[in-house]
C-alpha cells in the first residue's frame, strides 16, 4: 500500500515515465501501471488445484470415515484434527494438518455434512426463557454419583438458574420450576422446552402436543405459555441459548468434578455461582448480565401469593416394623403408629410423614428401589421394653454409617458393658438416647464425655451432667409454691455486723 502511494506521488509531482518509475522503485512496469490505475493493490490470488501428493493415498480413507460418521452419535464424530491424528499415528502419513483440514472442509460440503446456517434472533425483555437438562458427575459424601442438572435461562438478559437432582423425574422438573421462578423473582411470559416426558405425554403432528396433567397445573398456577421444539436433533437449534449455557455451566462450575458432603451443599454452590455469573458480559453485548437482568426483572410477571404445591400425597399403612412403603422404598415412623395409616408428602428430595396433622417423620428421599431409611429415635420406646434388640438394629447401623451416632456413645456403651453386663448396659443406653430428646444430642454427648472422664460409668450420672446448668439464674426454682416464687426480698447486708464489731450504735 505504501509503495503504491509513493509511485502515485512521484508521477504526480515529477511527471516521469512508467519505465523511470519502475527503475526508481525496483518493480516491474506492470506494477507501476497497477499503482497508477488504483491506489489499492489487487488481491493476491490463492493457488487452486494443488496436487497435495502426501494426502493423495489417504483421501479415500478420509471419505470413508466421514461417511461412517453419519451413523455415529453427534458428539462422537471425527473432527479434522482427529482425522489428521489418526492418519499420522495409525497409518504413518506424513501430511500437514492444514492440508487435512482443507480437504475435510471440501468433502464435508460435497457430502452435505457442513454446518447449517441460522438466523440471528432478538428476544424482548421478560418474553421468553429456555429450559433443559444435562448430566454430570459429582463426588457426594465420598461416593461418585451421576447427577441431573436442571437449567433455566432468560433469553434477553442471559441470567440462568441451575439445580441438581439425584434423578430426572417429573417431581424434580416441577420443583425446579418453582425454585427457578423464586430465584428470578418473577415468571417469563413463555418457556421453551424440548419434548421431555415430564411435560409431554404424546407428540402429535406439527407443533401439537398432549401435555402431562401436572405440568398443565404448574403452567396454570404461574400463567406462562409453553412452546416445544421439533422432535430430534432438528429442533435442538430452537433453544440454542440454553444449549450453550449448559456447556458453559459444566465447564465453569463442574470442572474439576465437585466434591461435597451432600447434594444440598452442591446446590448451594450452584446457586451462588449463578448469582456470581451475572457479573459477566455475554459476548457481543456491551453491558453485564446483572445490568440487563435488573431491567428485565421489573417486567417479569409477579409471583403468585403461594408457590405451587409440587408434593405428591399418599396414605401408606405402617407395618409391624414401624416402616411405610413409599415408591417401593421404606421409611421409618414412630412404632406407636404400627397398623395405622399416615399421610405421606413426597417431593423430589424429601419424604415427610404426618399423623393427626403433625409431622412424625422426615427422610431424605431414597434413590432406586427396595431400600430402607430407619431413624433410631423412632424405635426408642419399643427398645425401652426390648433393650437387647438395640445392638443389632438396622436403625443403629444406619445412624453409625451416617455419622449421627457419636464415638463417645460407643465408648460409654463399652464401659457400661464392662461394669454392668450387656443387658443392663443396653437398657441404660436406651435411657441416654431418650435423654437426647430432652437435652439435645450435643449436650448429652458432652455429658457422656464428662462422665467417662470422671469415671462415673452410669446412665444416671450422664443425666445429672446433662441437666446441670439448664436452669438460668433468673428462673424460679421448680417445685416452690407460687407464693414464695413471687416474694421479693432485699439483698442481704452485713452493715449491722460491721457496726457491732466497730463499737458503733446498735
């Protein structure tokens, strides 16, 4: 560009010939003529039809791999780089990667495998959100588990919400909506889904769907519209925003594999991460997500007065072992309810059991089938009559596995067996466990540790220590008549005694 400028200046100022300009600037006369004709140099042409002899013997093999990719899963198809790597490592080809890329690009277009083109869209504030699920791995309580994450993304601002579950069920789908609307403090006008079973019972021709009853009830409660994509891969681009968000969330917050004690801790992290993500700026925009979301939030539909009730209700009967069967898993309730029916409220993460309007048991929902969740506290009244059953009870075994049975209690139990024998030791341990209801597990554990240190190996000593210090100084003594409790007496004084000793007036 600078050379053309200098040639044009010399010709304008000195009016010299083309030959003289070529000699002065050491270029061909053809170049001088191009500079005089236009200030912009002509585009350099790319060579066409290069032979690429090193690639020649492998072109048929590359075509074979590309055609085979038509039957492979979309996420497990060859990239141009992977094809080059296989040619070098498996077939000993001495060919450059750019050469392979150029050939793969050409053959994909000829075979109809090139990427589709899309039309950019504009999303108005509070008009639309997209919903999707994705799978991930997490270490929960020291065990590697597969989790299923629900994602809702507001199309205008790019704000997102993510919530993890043990299973991808309709119950989890509904609860995730309730928490997402609460997180955004409002409801968008329309939500876009793929054809997941939690919402769609049957896909009809075109855009028509037969929707699940509970999903329709959720939609009626929050008064949003729903729209479903075309079935299969053809409809994936219709909610491309949340598809991209899934990949970003997985890379940003689930790499490396998270290690947590519980699913609740993981969800707390994800919620905090979604809030922090609002500080980022989406590519192609000038304002952070937080600024755009603040304006969009004002336009979202207000939440109803009460959140949607996602729980399922069941009425199981309590068996002779104090267990009720809920969704092919069994959960314990107090044994006094044996033979009676209780009301069960089932959510995606919890099972609560009620009797006479009071909650008598609450359990974390078990995954899978044929599992049992038993709480030791539910069997203490029965164990008072049958203390010998304590040591081998399923409830005690599960309490130890969950870390809810302190090692101090085991040490106290061993000391009681040494001093009083197994039968009396079990009886006293039941009394100590019942004491936890009155004084709290932490206080009873501290009392048990104090009794062991003092050598007072007896359940009654633990009870005395647990109850010590419970009464505040300002509280009246229990058992005194009300007349004496209400009497106010002046503080005692020794002024009269001091006067007597000093010889003063009596």
